[in-house]
C-alpha cells in the first residue's frame, strides 16, 4: 500500500474520552489520506468500475453540553475502482461551519440535544436553525459531482467524487432555495433528474423540487402541512414523487418555548403526498395509513392503478416501555432511540390506489433491518432485491448484510465477524450487466478488535457466501450514516 498523508487536524476532545459515540466503533479520525496500490485479500474484479462514497460523522470539539453522533462533522471516504485496481481518499467536508470552528478552536453551534441558546454564534442553518450544517448525513452523485447533505436541511456541498476536491456549494443559477435541501435527495438514473425536499418550522412547512439533468431548478412547489414535521427521506416512481407527513414531530408546546423535543401522536395517521414529478401543489394526492415513523424508504414503483412504496415501519418510534433507569449519565440522554431494535424497524409495503384513494399495507419481514440499497437502475421501477443492514444491538451500527427478495419474500444473511461492523452497502452493477443482481456489493467494514478497516466486495447474487475481495484502508474509519455508488459513466 502506498499512502500520502494530506492533512491532520487537532482533536478538541478530552484524553481517554469514553463517550460511546466518540470511542470504539465511533472513534474519530482526524487524518486525511490518498492511498493507492492498496493491499487486497482476494482479487478486485475487472468488471467493477466506478466510485463508492461514504459519509461519516466525526466529533472534533467538545459540545456545550451533550454530544449526539449526528452532530459530527462530515468526512467523506471515496474508493474508486478500474481495471482491477483501487484508489482511496478521505476528506473532511469543508463546510462553512467546519471552517469557522477550526478557526475558533471550539464548538460554535448547539447540537441536536442542546437548546439553541447554547450556540456561541447568532445564526445557523436549516429546518431547526441555529445548528451547524455539517453535511455529514448523506452523499449522492449528480452531474458527475458528489453532493454532501445535512438531515436538518442546508447546503449541498459539491466535491470531486474521486479526489474529494471541494467545489463549493450548489447554486442552480441563483435559485437554490433559502430553506435549503434535506438529506436524501434522489437521482433518477433514467432521466438524470435530482428530486429533493426541505422542511422547517414555518408554513407551508415543506417544499419539493426537481433539478434537471442540465442542473437547472425546473420545479419548486409548496407541500402544505398542518404544522412542523420531521421527514427524513423521500421516494419516487416514473411519474410520481412521494413525500410524507408522519405523526412523529416537534412537540408544538416545547417548540413555542424554543425547545426541540419530539412527540409521537398515535392518534394521528401517517399521511403520504403523491405529486406528479413536475406537478403543482393543487395536484397533490393525499393517502392515509397506520401511524408510524419511517427513517428510510427502499423503493417505489407503479403497478397498474397502484403506487407501491417500500420502507421501514417503526413499531415503537419513541422507545415506549424501554427501561431507561440504567442510563443515568445525562450526556447520553435519549440514546436508547439510536438502537433500531428498540424502535422495532421492519421492512413494510404500502399500496396507494390512485382510483379509489384506498391504502393497503403489510409487513414484509420480522427481522430488524434498515439502511436499504438497491440496484440504482431500478430506482422508481419494479425491482426484486433490497440489500439491507442488520441492526446491531444497543448501538447505532450494523453487524450483518441481508439480501431481501421482495418478490419471493425470502432473506439471506451474512453476519460480520464479532467486533466487526459494516457501512450502508451499495450495489455496483457489473460492466455490461443485464440482471438486477448481476452486480457487486460494496461496504466499508471496521474491525474493532484488530483496529483496521476494509472495503468488502461481495457478489450481489450470493452475499451470504461472504466477501470475494477485501481492500485494506490506511486507517480504521469512524462509523457514520449514508453511502452511494456512481458507475464510471456517471463520473
């Protein structure tokens, strides 16, 4: 392995830090590398060509009161493949907030579990305002550029997908919305369009937009809601975009006093807004379903008169009935809800009948899993396979990979070795592939016991047999959230 150390940043955390999301699997890393001639167990396939990107959250400075893992600064990891070889790079996303705190050598913004008055500065970003847009939640590739985004809405930070060279923020010819863009914008690989939403504390509380394959904002409309909501993801079909109004949101009374605490209203339905891709507010079709919260959607497609939507239904979104007495450290208040096993996330299907207005729904699995990925050529179209992360017990982490055949209703599991955790697993179609699972699966792994990370490569047709190749990284990477794959012809 050949490694070039590009830059190292100083940690502002205490020595011997024992915070569960700043140690162990979530131990921060502060060095940026370029690496090539990487050490490989097995053989990198010749028909794997493109870039795998992952976003991670890195704690840099002590917070005012409490640190939550989603407060960390974004660090992107890129591993590019071509001709049986791989190159790796990692970089902090140079957000405005990251650069300001580097200059100040301290935290300047309040985190998700802190009152906004804890902020040192008097301005912030996004749905919640007074927060730092850390661009650490999601990453996609559109028009050949990597776009890093923030779950509470903010800028789209542009980077070169291979080198991670910063390229500024998206402007869309001056039409970038003042409300920002939420994490989980979606790219339709068939049209090249980017679909997005944002949300906030002021009416109409949500907007939806479309950016063309040429980079122009061609649609931007209101999605009126009854009040502030906390949507995290969206989905689309060939003709429809799907947004949601779920009954887990900021408590209105607390919000009036400047506090952001969540309440789950079991007496309210889940509502789904179906809007034609380039439609107007008056074109929205609303559907109702059982109350829940959904963090991530798997896919959606059209089936005759119905729109089918797959995602992960949380049966206990607020960790009701969970014994919290063991957690007496106020720094870790609410961390129970980071365990998907506590939230009871299960694969689920909704069917919206466009003729009758009826909703039908059903559970698709008894197993706790989340963070789904599919073959991107099937986004918004009928599909068969979803590759889901098995949720580890007691921690926001993944310890297995599940291939879910949504047609046959079967699941295949590959379990990571004890002490090893995975990333969101992307699907990389083989060059010239025709079948949906004629592809490779890529995931970054972190081996706590041996203090190392790899990029694991699986056959998408048979992930349960284990990785066919393992590419070693220069350093064990911190855990995080989302990832994406961009084929070479998308770069």
